[in-house]
C-alpha cells in the first residue's frame, strides 16, 4: 500500500479534516468537540450564559447582544472558539529565506539553514487549538505502551500546573492586568510585575520618558527565540514601563517592567514577580535593585529550597502563620470572594502554529469574502490544488509565493483565497489511517477497514518526534474520535524509539558584529580567548574540511576557497587563524614563515541532516559495499534505541560475512553447491538454535545481536563443511529480512519461483535444539574440578559412576570420604565429600 501525502488525492482529506477542525469547538462540559452550529445556536438563545467552552479569550454577552452584532464581529468571536482559527501570532521570521521558522530551526538569532538573521514578528497565522485537548493528551499517556522517557517528554511539554488567575488593576488605566501563578500564597511578596515584550499593553503602559529605551529593547528582543529566552537564565535584561499596578489586597503601587524571560503565550503573558521565592525574579530584582520582601519562614525546614512548598507565611497579612498549602487555598478563596481572581489550571503547551509562507504544502481550503471573513470551501470542491509556479520566493511584502498568482487568488465573486500553506505535519498527522484504506475515493478511510485495523499496534520512531509529530497525531486522532470517525482514542498502542545515525558537524565561528564592515570568522582554536556569546557556529560542508571528525579538523586555503564559492555572501569575509588572516583569496601571515592558513573548525557529533551539511550519501556506501551490506551494518552498529555515530571502520566485517554466506551456496564457477544429503545432527542443532535466537531477538528488536547470531552460525556451518539444502534453504529465509537482495537471488537460484519474502519464516524445532552430548561440570563441595562429556540419555546413576572414576576427581578425593553425589541431568554434577 502506498501513501503520498503530496498527492491531491491524499491531501484532499487533509483539507477535509482541517475544515472539520474549523467547524468545531471544544465543549468542556461534554469533554469533546462539537459543531460550531451548536455554539451559534447557544449564542442566539442564551449568549454566553451557561456556556462551558474552551476559548482563547472570554467575553460575556447576551443573546440580544449577539444578534445585534455584525457578521464580521460574530466571525471574530467565533475565532476564539474554533479548533482551527486565525489570529495574529509572534513568529520567527527569516527575511532571507522568506518564511516562518520553528524554534528548533533558529540558533543564536540566526537560521540554521544559511545562518540568516531571524526576528520575532507579528503575523496573521492559522493555528490549531491543541490546548483544548491538553488534559486528555496528558491523562491518556497512562494507557500507552511507550517508554517512560517518551511519556515524560510529553508530560513536560504539556506542562500541567494548578494555581490561580489574578487580576491587578492598573493605576491610571481602566484595564486590569491578568496573571497566572502556581503560588498565589506569595502574593504579599510581589515587588514588581513583568510583561512579555510581545504583550499587547506594552506600548499603552510605557510612559513617554521610557519610550526610547523601550523601543530599543523591543528591537533587541526580536532577534531572540523563545528557546534562547527560556534557557539563558543568567542573562538578565528588562526595561521599566513607567506604569504601576495596584496590589489587590494592600492597594500598594507595584512597578510594571518588561523582560524577555516572560513569554507571551504562557499564562496571560505577564507575571507577578516574587523575588524572595523565585530564582529568576530574584536575579531580576538584584540586577535592577528592586525590593525583595521575605514572606516564607523556613527555619523548621533548613534543607528546603527557595521554591519548595514548605514553610510558614510571614509579612503576609491574613496569611501570617499559615503553612504554604493552607495559604494557597486561603488566597484563592479570598480572590474569588472579592472578584479579583479564581482557581485555574494552566498548561505550558501552546496552540500549534499551522501556517507557512512558502509554496510547498497543502493549500488552505479557505476563502475570504469582501468583509475579510474566513469562509470554508465546500467539500465537493476539494481538493484545492497547488497551482503551477515558477518563482518560489516570497513577495516583496513578505507574503507567501502563491500571492503572486492574482488569477488564482482572486475569485469571480470578489472573495480571495488564503495564500499561506499548511506545514509538513499536516499530512503526517493522520497518514497511518490512510494505510488502512489507501485507495478510498469517498472517505479518508472506510468504516469497515477502520474497525478492522483500529490503531497502529507497533510504531517505531525517533524521540525527536516526541513533542511534534506524535503530539499532533494524538490530537488529530482524538478529534476524529470525538467525531465518531475512528474507533480508538489513541493512534499508536506500542511505540519504540530508535536512535539516530549521527554525523560529525563541522562549523566555523562567525562574529555577531562585523569587523571593518566585513563578516568576521575566527578559528576555533582562538575562541578560548574570546567571549563565545559574541559568536555563532556556521556549519560547513564536511567535504571542504581536512581530517573532519577529529580534533585537528581544519579548512586550508583550498577549503576556504570552496567555502566562499559555496556561500558567496561571505566572499569578502575576514578569516582569522593563528597563522594569519585570509580575505578575498589572499593570505596575510601574522609573522614571517607562515605560508598557509589553517582555520580550525569546531567539531561535534550530532544529528545527521541536510541543514548541518554532514549527510553521508547512502548511494556512495551502496556503490562500494552493496545495499544489503549497508543495511545490515546499520543494524549491527548497536542497540536500536541508542543513537550511533556513523563509522565505516567495522563495515568490512559485515561485507566479509555476506561474501562467505554467498560462497556457501555458489562456487567460484557460478554453480550451486547445495546437496540433497541428509544433514548431521550438529548441523541441524546449529540451524535451529540460530532460528530460536534470531526470532527471540527480533521480538525484542535486538537487531544487532541477530547479526551476531548469523555470523556465529555461518562460522559453525563452514567448520562442518555443510552443503545440505535441508539446512541452508531455511537459513536463506531466516536472513531474508536482514539482507533482502542476496537472499532473493539465492532463493531463485536454488529453484524457487515466488519471492523469498512471501515464504514462511522458519520456526525452531524444540527437539533439534538439544545437543546429542552434554558437557557436565563436575564439582567437589561446590568447586569445579573436572568436566565430563556424556550422551544426553545417560542415566543419573551412570553419570555418578563416570564422574567418580575421572582421574582428576580421584586425585582431589584422596583422603576424603564421599558422602553424597548430586546429579542435575543436563546441567551439573556435585560431589559432597569430607
């Protein structure tokens, strides 16, 4: 069965699922998705009264107010509830590449592909409300046969936390600042508030005397990814807005700051800072000399950390003398009584960004009417196919390439098509369902087939998909389950993570700031003398590097020439190494005698990928060793769960094995060597022991040990000069999944018509697993003193006599009386003497 996610016959159903997401909302009372038509009916009859819906922004209105709204206003409100919705989001925008980048595609403010500048930019984007399913995604992990490590990754990514929603009035403004905190008991320790730089009220709250400083700070933050802002805990930056919030209990004025360590999409994009009980708040307070009121007495818990929930409340008004857990409950009750807060569960999980400003990807089945309202394309007009295009660059205005095709974008009725496309994970979020019924033209899969296959029994995939594909696929599957379209709530019952084949990444260090107007590269051996934070690693194609993968890897003049030809934007760059400076094809030595440049590269083992320019082309390995050898060597590198750096040092061993395996069947003259002679008992035992070991290890996915079993088996059969077809024919079938090409050839050469891969896989005969003779260890008082080889059928009494007659045993028994002889058939003989 074949699935091609870029084929219109497939992505028609990707678009169909998207339209279902667009036309549904999440009912928290029913804990499932329901049609938007039911939500609209509720608004018409009751407004928002009695509604328990998952939404981005709660807005209360009556049925009459809903009916008086314009279609545009109604559409805007519905976007707060739809599971597929469009809103302005901050994204990583790369002008040079003309597209939005994911966080893992940005490093040190530059794109991983090309090292181009990236900035945080607000853009209208489609998103999927995966956060509505956060609790179910979390709870249902317990039902899955997945590794604990993978489950932990998903739990941490979802990041469930219980706490309180608190509203702080703003001095001189009508708005209230909303925050979420897991520690409402610390509310009397708040000495400042912090907004995310992207918070919608930053400009509103910034006073004129702080505007210039704030604008400069916001420009700086645009170059920082969320990952950098979260991970670099020692870097403390921020600007005071000039505004103040009002403490809900004391009425005191609290200064409102802006800092990059607060993220817009977590909670409400603002925090109440409690420096006495939070490390990052403490660092911020110390940097800007803000108060640090102490509110927790931990004298009875000397080992408790600053953020541990142990201690008595002090300097905290009505909370004084309470233990922290009791204080949390007391604050939530008081907040709800006074109408300035409520109990709330929050998640670190963000809604999934679903727009891409590029050509490749599924077109959105959405058009915008003359009022700009999003309207779904009717199902009978799917698929909306990608039009032919010659120029794949974005427009000058930064819009997606499809925006160039006016005749495609502009429709006859005045409406306009969406020009963004869907991301790569759109098609991969449900492809496994299509395999169940790959040719269905009337549904993504037929009901009968879905009931038969149900879910994926066993899935092998890398941990790099833990918080991407696996999370999105679970979300889509649960949504389809809510619609009654699939029979199970989870898509993948059992999952094993395979390790990555890693490669060496070679990089040059590029200074963030230009030198004399030119890009400036520094040799890796000189970086120790510099501030590393001022440099960014730019990956280099490993073909340009001498001795790559070693501590001595470097680019010489020829390599640098290839590098600047490959990356012409660095044609006039300065390359400084210990010997001198290289620029514009000229080497300028630092002192007499230096005749060449050696730009030492930074070497590290990491993911083998196109973006790191460290991919080993399998075609090259196959051309030298063959496809079966390449395939088996990858299995032989180590346990499937471990990541393994690619290294061809051991590939000759696998190559020799395959050549010897072939030589067991085919002579140098090309004639078959197999005979119809009956095999010896030892040959059969070797074969069936190998069958048992390989089948057992296959169940455990221990592929590397399977290869070892084959090698041992082949050596043993060669020692016995085996040519019996009764042994060698099953061995072909046993090896077939590991070396499919050589076994298929041999299968036909010995006279079979069909494929070896359709033949039954061998099963071990228990009788043939047993050896004719057994080597018994013979011990005296538990210490091994000799060995006895005896036929398997030998009676215990005969074994006892034979053991006592062994010369070595008689020598050790001199002067001793034999009191007892213990015989364990098939295992051991122990003589008790004294």
